[in-house]
């Protein structure tokens, strides 16, 4: 009931409203390799990028789905971002 009222109230906004899922989805290296088709070397390089927010559980690094989408939505230029120069 509360969710339906919230969704109906979104009609009155002049700008886009983004609704995030109530579930937290986390991806590890293997998941991102499977989703994107990137090589393991590229995904490990991605996980080492300090701009990508990640969570460590023990030695395993995880990335939240929305954080990965936001990271991929931004432009990363090799000429301006020194982290990606040696890939």
C-alpha cells in the first residue's frame, strides 16, 4: 500500500525519479566477467581502481550493482586517468 502510494506520487515530479531496488545485489570478479565478457585481467584491473567503491568480506572483493552501473556510466579516458594508462 505504501509503495503504491509512493509510485503514484512520482507522477507529480518534474524531473526523473530513480527508484532503487530494496535488495542489495553484490557482484564479485567472476560475476562481472560473466556479465560483461571482459577478461579476468581487465576485471581485476577494474577492482583495483580506487574510484570503484567496493566491499571486502575477508579477501573477497564485492561491488554493489548500482555502484558498478554508476561507475560504468562515467567516462574514463586513458589520457586523463593515469590508472588506466598501463592496461
